[in-house]
């Protein structure tokens, strides 16, 4: 995770961002700290990346890399405004003993568009990641990559439209309206028992969630997801990241998972 010390919205690279809306940085930091502290209270280790002035979106640390089996595939950002973040992430991994750290050739924005289950890497495309990044990830990680087409610009990354609830059981939740017809059919075949989100819950960025297999941390505004999650045996934990939502991100965007 990376604290939002320099977070602000001065440009717009997704439909959520409005430079005319001021950001309350102390409030954003307090909301971020609440998420960080909740992870720690649940028994998880949280490593912190030092933010850099001039890179306001570094708080969305999920985008900086994908880590599977201790191997790190870095990011290559689609927009110039975020391009320098990639080197900050790679430097952190190299300094912290990760032996296999690769700089990608093709555009991918880390866990923004790569979701990991026990069977597959689900890979979004359409707004940010290059389709060529899917083959690159498959070769690097040696896992089958399933491409999914995003068609609604509000859901510009896969992690705004789909969340992995239990990676060992290949259990997910997703919002069908974010995907092309063909990708919806693929998702139905792969995940016939998925939790299907409504439009209001997706619009609250409810899919931008993190699950440890029991606790599901998600935006508190996605009220329609709480009972269905409980019925499946999960414990939903509502989080208020309203200031960071102004940048188009929530729980998952702020969280890069270090899979050893």
C-alpha cells in the first residue's frame, strides 16, 4: 500500500476523475489509514511504498505490478501521467529481495487488469491493458490467461468490474454490464455460481474489493452485496474511501497482493 500524501485530482484519465472537485487530503489519508489498520487487525502484513511528490495516483498501488509465486511482473502504464510510477514499484521489489522481477514490454496496469484465481489469470482489456500483455503474462507466470473485454468506460479496469472472493475455490463476483456479450458468456461458463452484482452496487465501486477468503473488504456504499456475501459464508467489511473514489479507486485499487 502507498499512503495518499500527494493525492489530488488535477487531470482526468477515467470517468470518475473531475479536476473541478477538490480533494480533502487529510481525510483521504485518514480513510486510507483505516483500511491499512483494518488489514493489520485481521492479521495481515502490510508493506508501505513511499509516495513520491508529483505522482498523485501512487496511492492506487494495485496497478504497479502483479505478484504470483513470488515472481513479479511490473507495470507499463497507458497514460503518461502515471508512467513514472512503474519504476518506483520495481525498485521496491528489487530492494526487498524479490529475485524474479520483470519489466514488461506491453502495457499492463498490474492488478488493475490481472485477477488471480487458482486456475486462471483473468485479464481485462479494452481501456488500459494491451491484449499483447495477456500472452506476456502467460509466458512469465506459466498460468493460463483468460482475456475479458471491458465495454463500459466507468469500469476501465477489471478490478472495477470483478473481484476474486476465494482464489482456492475459483469463486468470484462480477458486474455483467461491464463486459462484452462474449466475455459474459465466458464468465458464465467459468463461474456458473458467481455472485452477480447489480448496477447500483457496481456504480458504488463494489467490485473494487479485497477478500482473504473469509473477510471481504469493500466500499460501504455497495449495500446490496452485504447480505449475498453473508449467505455465501463471507464476512463483509464496509470501508469508506470516498475521497479516493474521486480518483476512480477504492479498496482493491489501494491494495497490491504479494502472493508468495
